[in-house]
C-alpha cells in the first residue's frame, strides 16, 4: 500500500483548448488558465520507500517561458524544496516513473540524479523523431543542445505495455496524448488511484468524457478515455488529473505540501 502526495512544481499558462479538446465549437478556446505543474511522491506505507512520478519542468522558468508558454516557479515550487517538505533530497530518489516525455513533466528528471526511470519504450521511440508539430513538446528542435531525455538516457527503464514498477504500482499504457503515454495505478488504503498523465488534465475531462486538447492520435486518445471510464465504473478507481489544482485540497490522503 502507498500514500500519494502531489508536489506543486509551478504554474503554466494553458489555453482552454489545451486543457479540454473543444473541437473549435466553444467560444472560450483561447481563454488562458494558469494550471499547476504536478509531480507525485509515492511513499510505501510498510517500509517508507519512495517513487517519484513525473518531475516537473526543472528550474529554468525564464527560458521555458521564452520557448514555451509563460511558466512561473516560486522558490517553494522547486523540486528540491517540494521534496524537502517530505524530508527528502532529489538524490534520495532511486525509482521514478514518467507518464510521458513532454518537457513540463520530464525536464525535472535531469535533477533527480540517482533515479532509474520507468518509461514506455513507444514514448521514447516517438520522442527521438516526432512529427514536426511535436518538436517543441520534446525540445528536439534546438541546435545548441541535446534533448533533456537523451541526457538521462542511461537511467531509463524502457518497458513495453502493462508492467509492474513495484508491488501495488502498475504501469498502464494510455496512448493518445502522446504515442507512448502511460498511467500509474497505485494501491492505497483508500482503494486504487490512477495518475493518468495529460489525457486527463482536469476533472472536466472526466465529467464530460472529453480528453485534453493535445493528442497525436485520435483513435488512441478515445480508446484510452474509454479504458479510464471502465476503470472508474468497474474497478472503482479514483483518477487524479495531471493539471488540476483541486488535487491539493486536504482531502483523504491528498495534501498540499
Ligand atoms: Zn503532456
């Protein structure tokens, strides 16, 4: 059994069209919503070992704002500060999972130097040569530097499909947002919780059944949404959205660090 704590690692300005696919019919597609950048600290309730799920965008808010959307990161939202609330340093983390390789989830792994990182192989293979529209999401378009995920390549554990990262921590392929996106299904005393990655940005994606607005395969994204709905209805799984500040409410085991 595990405890799940969300780590607040900054705020990214996203459009409504990014958070929930509007198919061009709503009038608020361009509305800017400041959205939290969230990583998750899993703590084993028996022996206290930890797993980090996603790692945020790293500390370079100014560069990220220039190259992507406006990002703000307070001192207490640096990964080092967020982990220190739990009595940890980044070097203490030896196991991590990435839901996918987008910059706002994955650059931070550069700063978790001892972690072996579970990732779907399909995500890695796509990220090294993505469609042009996805170049910026993976930062593969800059002549002066290697993409961040190649700089921790030797720490990646590339898996293919459903896999167990640990007892009570299952990796579940949920492709569509990206080619090899995965969710993390965690056993807790309150039941199973799913960290779905960016296919579910906010609770509105679940309420409407409409996925996030960034995806590279329409059939995959709808199949993954259906898979999540089945997990909710048939297995009673609780879903924790990837960019929704409601996860910081002090409710059950979830808490703001
Ligand atoms: Zn993403």
